[in-house]
C-alpha cells in the first residue's frame, strides 16, 4: 500500500562529478574488475554509466551491476536477470522502445526515463560494502542533478533508497524504505520504493509483476502519464 511522507528538509540536489569510466576509488572493486576482465576478456568490466537522458522525469536507481549482465554489456540491467521484468515493465508503460535488453546496440532507447545504480562497479557477491556505497554517492548525485521539478525517482531496494536520499543531501535515515511507499520531496519530486527486481526476489515472489506494475501505476499518476497507465492495461505482446 502506498504511503506518503513529507521530507523534513529542503534538500538541494548536489551536482557531483560526472561519471568517470576510469574511476578506481574503491580498491576492492577496482581489483575485482581487473580479475573479472582477465577471466572474461569480452566483458566491458568498467564502471557502468547511467542510461537515458539526463533530464528524464523518471530516474530508476538500482543497486550495482551484475557480473554477467550490466558488467558484461556496459549498460544498466542489460543482460541481468533483474532486467527482464524491469525492461518489460518499462516497455509496457511507454518508457522503453522494446521489452527486452540484450546488449548495447540492441536498438533499445528509453523515453523519459533514466536508469542508474547506487554503485557503478560490479561488487563481489552483488554486495557492495558501506564505504563503497558512500564513495560512489557523488556520481549518483550527478545522475540526479537534472531531474526536473515534479519528477519521480524509483529506488529498487533499501540500499538504493538510502543512497538516493544521501545523494539528494538528506540523511539516509530521514525516510524509511518500504515497498510501495511514496515519499514527497521538495520541488514536487516524489521518491517511490520497490523491492529490487532481482532474480531472488522475483523467483521467491517477494516481488511479483503485479506488485511492480502497481508501483509504476503510482509513478504514472504522479507524472500525469494516464495514457501510459491505460497502455499498461493492454494485453502484453
Ligand atoms: S564503485 Fe563508484 S566510486 Fe567505487 S570505483 Fe566504481 S565508480 Fe568509482
């Protein structure tokens, strides 16, 4: 069930340094990328940049690249199991030109949507440590700095939720993560929470397609995309 919370402060979206493909701030992750590149020389194995226009009214924040998906292809959620439900849903709601993401150059484009991650580099076991999440937070600030007034942010999971608040200049604990929650932020922006669309969460049905679509219905209402909501009710191709 959606809940609404008023942000206790008026954060200014801080513009951090832009994405840097050569960043090695996190020694553990940089070395892990080196090892992964050696094992998989055909993988991109770099910090994964955001995908989509900087001023898109919807920004989706995930956790981190998956080894054989985004880390391999160099595009968020592309080739990841989590990308199956994400891109399918984005397509259904009119945010993507096709329902499947396989590789950069697959022809997929985002429409009014941007996708990024709280941590840009592949972490071992998909688990970045807190220092790595903090180290990458200035890049997330940069990813969010062009979000227009009245826009929406979708945080996939608690870590993405907390990192988003920090990137906006707010305390990570100022608003609690809850699946289905809608948090009102200054400038008419709203932060929406969803369980991460990971393989584990979808296989265990902690997150079902219907639950995910309900979150996107709420986002469509916030963004005034009633047409997108109507399209979402059409039979899937
Ligand atoms: S996770 Fe972020 S801060 Fe750390 S090395 Fe990668 S790009 Fe740099």
